C-alpha cells in the first residue's frame, strides 16, 4: 500500500479515475444541495428530481455481465502470456540440450570437431534472433545484439534475413547434416531442432494474432459506463463516502483491465534478455566442461584396460 502512489498502474489510470471522481463529486454535490433546498431557492421554477438508482434490477444484471467480460479478458490474456513463457522455456531447454549433445558427439580430435564451435555459436544466436524478431521494431538492431556471438560473415547472413530465427535454425540443421555423426544421432538432434521450430512458430502466432480489437474496446466502454452510473447507486447508502469508495472500485476494475492489456502482449514484459543469457551461459559451461570431461573419460578408459581380466 505504501507504493500505491508510485505504481505505474495508478499513474496510467489517473485520467479515468479522475473522471469517475468527477462524476461522484457532482452526484454528491447535487444530492447535498437538493436535500438542503438550496437548489430550490436558487431556481424555484425548475424541478430537481431524485437521481438515485437501485442496486438491483438492471444495474445488477449489468454487473454480472461486466464480471464475465473482465474474467474472460484476463483469462485470455493470461493464456497468451503462459503460452509464450512455455515456448521460451522450451527454447532454453532445447538449446541447452543441443549444446550438450554437440559437445558429446563432436569431441576434440573427431573429423568434424571444427564444426562444433560454429554450431555452438548459432545456438547462442538463435534465442537472440527470436527475441529481436518478437520485439521488433522497438528493440535494438539485430547486428548490435548478436555482435560477439557470431563471426562477421555469419552475422551478415542473419541480419539480411526477414526472419533471422528461422534462418538460424536452418543453419543449425545444415551444420548437423554436414557432420559425420551417425544417423541416429542426427535424427535425435533434428527432433530438438523441430522443437525449437515449433516454439518459434507458436511465438510468431501469438505475435501476429492479438485479441480482437472490438472485444477490447467493448469491454472498456462497458466498464466506463458502469462506473459512470456507480455513484448514482452508492449515494443512498454511503452519502459522501461514495466518493472514495467509487475511486477505489474504479482503481480495482480499471487495474484488472490494464493488467489484461499488458499481459496480452507477453513479449514486451517477459524477461527475454534473461532467457538469452541463460542459454549463452549454459552453452559456455558445456564447452568449458568438454575438455575436462574428455580427459577424465580417457583416464577411466585407460584404467579399465589396465585392470586384470577375471
């Protein structure tokens, strides 16, 4: 509660909340002046009707409909956010798995060991390319983001592509096909590449298929109208307390809608930079452990050959 004044949601909802506060102030002032007969003395030729509304009937029915709209709104947005997060969890897991298998199947001294660092570089670049594609055009240029991950000629290949993430996956598949690994190993790695392709396709589907604009606008207009008539309902029971109560209710309801609008576009709020850093750290760790593991395996193998047979 101490941070509510500096909350971004509160600051973003300040205008509609002030609108509700203005309506509440007008209703409270009207009733106070009418009850004190001040309006009658100022304008005796006019009729000042009672503007109280009942909380039952039409207002109650509209409350139920508004609740359904808000629940569907937040659930639809949360499903999009959760699907995007699941896709990026797959990206991190499969990139790490591909890096570990690459280190295992292309050890130093093998005929195609020179292709291992190239494959690892493209595995590092894939989540960065996917992030840049999903956050376009507000993100930094792709060349700046992949600087230091790829060689200049490799980076130029991705920068000139309309979909650098797909190009990166294509290069990974081509490198795997060009190695001397067994067909079973290549098939296993191809399955991981297909999983990455599916995750990237799901992210692209979320990006290009937003919630219908008419539904979002209708929910906002419905909520605004409902809050406009709320002070006419609360005056009879709360009197001047209806002003802070209406402000609080408007903050809660507008906040639900604002949260739904924010998580509707999940790639702007997900920690994609952290996911990319996790992939890079996992690949560096796999490459660093490759040499020490290879020495330990050779020592174990030599010790096994020196053991007497039984």
